[in-house]
C-alpha cells in the first residue's frame, strides 16, 4: 500500500532530509585514504546523535549508521575496523536518519585521491541517471517512467544496471511501497501522485548488472568484480513540482 504523506508529514521528512544533507556536507571532505570504514561510520553516528537523530538503518538490524560500499561493492557494505580506504578507491555512502520518526535516505559515490578515468565516467553517468529519474518523477507519470529514464542513460553509456535491488517509497519507514526499479520491469506500475515521497537510487555497474551477496549476508558486490556507483535522493511529489529533499 502506497502511503501518501500530508503536509505535516512532509515537513517532518524534509527536516530529516535537510539534516542528512548537512551530514554529507560535513562528512565528505573528511573521507580520505587510511581511514577504516568503521571510522567513517563513527563520524556519522557522532553527527546524527549530536543533532537529535538516530541512524535509520538500526531499524533494519544493520550494524552501522552508513552502508559503506567500496569499488566493486554495490550497496550494504558493513562498516569494519579492518577495511581501510585507499587512494584510487571509489566509496559509496548510503545513509539514513530517523529524526522524530521521520526517515531520510540518500547516497553518493565519492572518489578518494586520483581515480581511474573509467571510475570518473561511471560516477558521472550515475549522477546523470539520478537526474533523469528525478526529472521523470512528476504527477501524471508512472513509476516505470522513472525506471525507463534511468535505464536509457545507463545503457547508452554502455553500463550495467543492477536489477536485483531498487528504489522505494520512504519517509515514515525505511522501505515503503512502491518499488522503483532502475530498468524496465514487469509488475506494478502505479501512477505518480502528489503526496508520494520516494527514494530514487540508481545503482550502476561498469560491467554486468548482475550481483552477488558476500558471506556477511549484507554486502552486495558486482558479479564480475568491476566497479559500481550509487546515487540517491529522497524526493517529495507535489501537484506542480517535485522537490529534492536531500539536495546538498
């Protein structure tokens, strides 16, 4: 069931999303080679709790405030003291905040030091995919219009689109209906309505769109070991426009 949000709920979600945007602005310049992924997560916990929030992923039983996925890791990378960031890595950060019961969700992939031209291009195209998906998210369109827009940009660039995971509704819980695939898919295709709050999140791979899960039962990696990038914003749909709530 798709939960349409009222004005008060969107206001609460917006506040959570603005706090998440502030977190990213504070956090990203601090991510550098030599840090462990747990070091990064500790910074997230510090910021979120200092500002009166809770890490949203704790609701899901995840051991961290941030999913930190490096290079061929697509999503759900578990923070670890043993895993050190290196120059040339690309690091996907996926963070959510629970602020007074309202959930925000956003992801970004950042370079550490000098990365390869292929990595630069992958990150650029993934941002373009997100922009195209958001542009298609407007009243009167359907969810599949978002999927088609993301897929068109990625496939034109020759990249693989992850098909096993997708975007979703968000705001009152971490994952809500509807699901938002990043490529044309069969299944429900609801019309986009005012009051929807959606997490649109392209996951784009340098090679195949196929993925595997590691032994920790969380971390998702590319099946061919090639790089992956992830971009995500939470958006709210209004009758005459769509607002990017997590815009930095």
